[in-house]
């Protein structure tokens, strides 16, 4: 039975096709063109989009994804998705290929007839188009349906009217950028190329007693208050501002801080000092040390971190393997039996799969 060891810093954003992943996987020329599109609004050619789509697909498949979706926010107050499979039509041999083109990445055509349009077009005019918003990173979402590559998109009609929440936001951001650059030029700034508005997250949360929560169907089904008495005039939450924190709430916050600290200390002990006392352990026998050594592919396989040596090879070539904190990038790397005597070595695959390996 194996268990996973988590480090928040290492797993943060691991299912996001972010800038770090793009730099690692995309050719330099392609990465540069994509950044120009993101930062300067330059048009992305189909050839470049094909390369990006291929690498995005390969990355998503490694995360377990079999489908992708253009993820958008129509005027319904919730998100919408249209799922498509990476799997192509069967070949004459009976096998299938996993494909995803730049055209499929850039544009989609979901049925828009059932979405509200504010009277912009008749119901039977069902044309609605999703367009990839490359300023928002793609991500893999995992749920009961499995892993799905979600591609953030804008949703517009055939004639360009906004049918979603994102398109007006992007257009307003562009308008702010245009006028801000114009203003900066008047002030003598001739070097700035783009102004990007941003909104910081507000750190606020509400605590509701569990028993009272279960009595409120509106909170259970919608996550918000739908009914209740209005507060006295002029007293809307005034008594809450800078008020005394109740003992029960203070106790809750103390527990959260203590558990967070425990998790932080546990991660620090594992990832910094190498304390692996409770880590899943694998043993190597004398037979595993052919000619007095064991190669990295055999080590990964014998430790149970991979199911086959081909998977081990891919993990090493993709830079996802480390031994005692040192990255292993050469599939020919070997270790002697003496390396695993005593406390052994900690072998890591990916960001959260570890084994302590010792010699019998």
C-alpha cells in the first residue's frame, strides 16, 4: 500500500499549463510568438497554434486526460463546456491516434440556441463560436468524469456580439489599455507597450454553524442567502466591523493555524532535511545489482514508482525524476549497492510520488 507525500509549494499549479510549463515544453521560437500574442495582442498563425496544441495535448494526456473542452461563461451565471475526445477515428489497423490540432484549440462551435442572448438573434440562429483566450492558462480538471483539458475561451455570435461574461471584460481591458497608453505618451512615457488592469483577491470568508446551515435550503442548494429579514435601517452589518472575535471562532482559527503549521513542518522535514522515517519503502536484492550496480530505469521500476521501464524512461527524459533531491536526466545513470546501505536513498517521480529505497 502506497501513500502520497505532498508539498504545497511543489504541487501548486501542477495541473495548469502555465508559463513555466510552456517554457519547458514549447520550442523557443513558438514560445516567443505565443508571448507576443499574449502581451502585445499579435495574431497567432495556424502553424504555431498546431505546435502549441500538440504540446498541450501531450501534457494533458500525461495528466490522464482523454477529452478536452472549450470552457466559457455564457449569460446563465454558470460555466459551460462542450467536450470532445482526443481519440481519432480508427485506422484500418484498428488502432486509434490521439490528435488535437491548432484549429481545434483556437476555435469551437457549440450550439448557442439554448443560451440567453438578450434578443441579439432569433433562437433558430444557433451559431455561437468559442475563441481561445490565450491570456488565461489552460488547465486539467479532475472529477467523476475523469481528467479533462479545459481551455478558457470567449463566446461570441457569428456577427461578433458578446454572448458571455468574458468578452465584455476582454474588450473593456483593451479599451483601458488603449487609453492608458495614450495618456502615458502625453506624460512623456515612450517605452510602455501595454497597460494591464488587475484586481487583487479579497481575503474574506464567512463561518456558519453546521446545524444552522443544514436548516437553510438556500445555503445548501445555492451557496448563498435567498431569503431572510432585512436588517434595521442604517445597521447593515455595522456591528460586525472591527468587532470582538467570538471565542468559538477564535478557537476555530487557532485549530486551522495549528494544522497548517503541522502540514508546513511536515513538508519542511520531508523536503528539506530528508526525514523519510514514515515514507513508503522498497528493498533491492543482490539480484537487482547486475555487475554491482543498478540503473535508474530499473530502480524506478523496482521501487514501484512506475509500471514499466518505458514509463521510467519517459519520466527521466521529461525531467521528473530525482534521487536524494538531485535531478536525474540521463537514463544511463547507475548506483552501487553501497549507495542504498544504511538509511538508503529517497527516489522521487513527479512532484508527489516518493520511495525510500534500501538494500537488503
